[in-house]
C-alpha cells in the first residue's frame, strides 16, 4: 500500500485563500487590517526563519505584521514592558512571542503577561482553561492545524480511535483535549474521538499505537514511529521536526507509507498548517476585538 499524502502545503493554501478573502472583505468595509506583532528575542537562526515565514504569511493574506527584535540580554522587566506596550496598541490583534526564550527569562511569566484577548497562540491559562471546558476563545495553532489537515482531507476523527504520542502543553495535551471533546456550537472543532495519550512511561508503546485509526506523533525523535507500530490502513500525522545532517525529518519512519492509509510528510505537512491557523486566530481576534 502507498499511503495517501496528507499535503499540508496544499491544504494550507486553501485555508489561506479563505482568510485572504475575509481580510479583503473586512478592509473593503473600512475595518482595520488584522495585525500580528511578533516578538523575537536574540539571534537564534531557526527562530529567525520561523518569524520570517510567519510575517511573510501575514503579508500574503493582506494582514499587518510587526517584528520586535530584542537583544538576547534584554531583562525580563523590559520584555514585559514591551508586551504591555503592544497590548495597548489597538492595531495589534495578536501577539506572538517566538520560543524558546533565553534562559534568564521565565517563559511562563512572559506568556501569562499577554492579554488573553490577543493571545493568538492560545498559551495563556485563561485560554487553556476555556479550551479545556469546551468554550474556546482560540484553538492552539499546531493541534488546530492537525485537525484541519485531517478533516479537509477526508479523515473526520469522530468515533475513531486516536492515539497521540507526546503530552506537551503545546501539542499533545491540547490536541488530546480537542480530539476528545464533543462538537458543539461553542466548540465546533471538538472531534468526538476516543483518545489515548502516550509518553515516556507508556508500556508497550507499539501495541498501543497499533490500536489507532489515527496515530499522531509529536515526540521530537527522528523516525521513532516504525511500520510495525502502525495498523495497516491507519492515518498517520507526523508533527515532529528534527534536523539530522542538516535535513528536516519527522518522527515517523518514511517506510510507514507502505503500511498506512494516509501519512503527512515532513516538511510540507503540519508545519504550513500551524502558521495558517495562527493567521486564522489573528483574523478571529480582529473580528472579536472590533465589534
Ligand atoms: P516536547 O515538549 O519535547 O514533548 C515531547 C513529548 O514526547 C513528551 O510528552 C515526551 O514524554 C514524549 N516522548 C519523548 N520520547 C518518547 C518516547 N520514546 N516514547 C513515547 N513518548 C516520548 O515536544 P513538543 O513541543 O510537543 O514537540 C514535539 C515535536 O513536534 C518536536 O519535534 C517539535 O519540533 C515538533 N513541533 C512541530 C510543530 C509544527 O508546526 N510542525 C509545532 C510544534 C512542535 P514525557 O512527557 O514523558 O517526557
């Protein structure tokens, strides 16, 4: 079997076209352009690339974006002051702090300082709590991207066995919540799936993974998901990004394509979806703030 390719680039392009149309309609009606402020601390090359890609994506759909590039030795107080300034700017509908931050800065203190109304990454505890209780303000970008990638390629998770490898606050945990939640008017992205979360203490990981109709790898270990861990015909989503010998590879061994029914590539799978959901959250923030 050769797996269906879950093409994140193509799916993201469709959603970005929808976003661009909404942004254009908004601005034609005289409303402000949605705007995303990105804070980058220090000179990490990978972070610089991520930020460049996010700002280009904003420009492509007609949104404003601003970069606050701050020195690596900035104090936490000065960074918090910068965030407070952006919070009070009415043209800023979303703030994103590019992670990781330098070690002397307390990441949680910074993320919690962002006004939840413009926390388009959905990391603030108020937004996480709303998500957990089924009344989301925003959906976190990577889990949201995984779910849209599945749904828009014909794989509705409703009623399916979903196994997630990884339980981080950024990917595994919120994705598990969204997958397990009931779909309601207040929570249209709820997936109604039956969900298992796995991690480093999981016994017999391969056996658990083989139960999955939909298997999602969010680990950060190259090719940790091997063909023997995949039930023939299962749908596999690879969130992992690992650089090996200068090449970007995922958490899923490419030979899984011979067993799976569908597989997302790395690169070109979840990555473009994540940025796209950030754009969508920024548009939704502008719509909520400007009423
Ligand atoms: P993380 O915070 O390091 O979490 C990794 C998770 O994997 C942990 O829960 C860990 O379990 C689990 N794990 C590690 N080794 C394992 C093993 N041998 N068996 C079972 N579980 C294991 O990473 P993350 O932030 O979730 O990111 C995961 C990957 O996704 C990374 O490669 C990251 O770069 C990528 N990513 C991609 C995107 C994108 O847009 N494409 C976005 C975000 C992240 P414990 O909890 O027990 O330690």
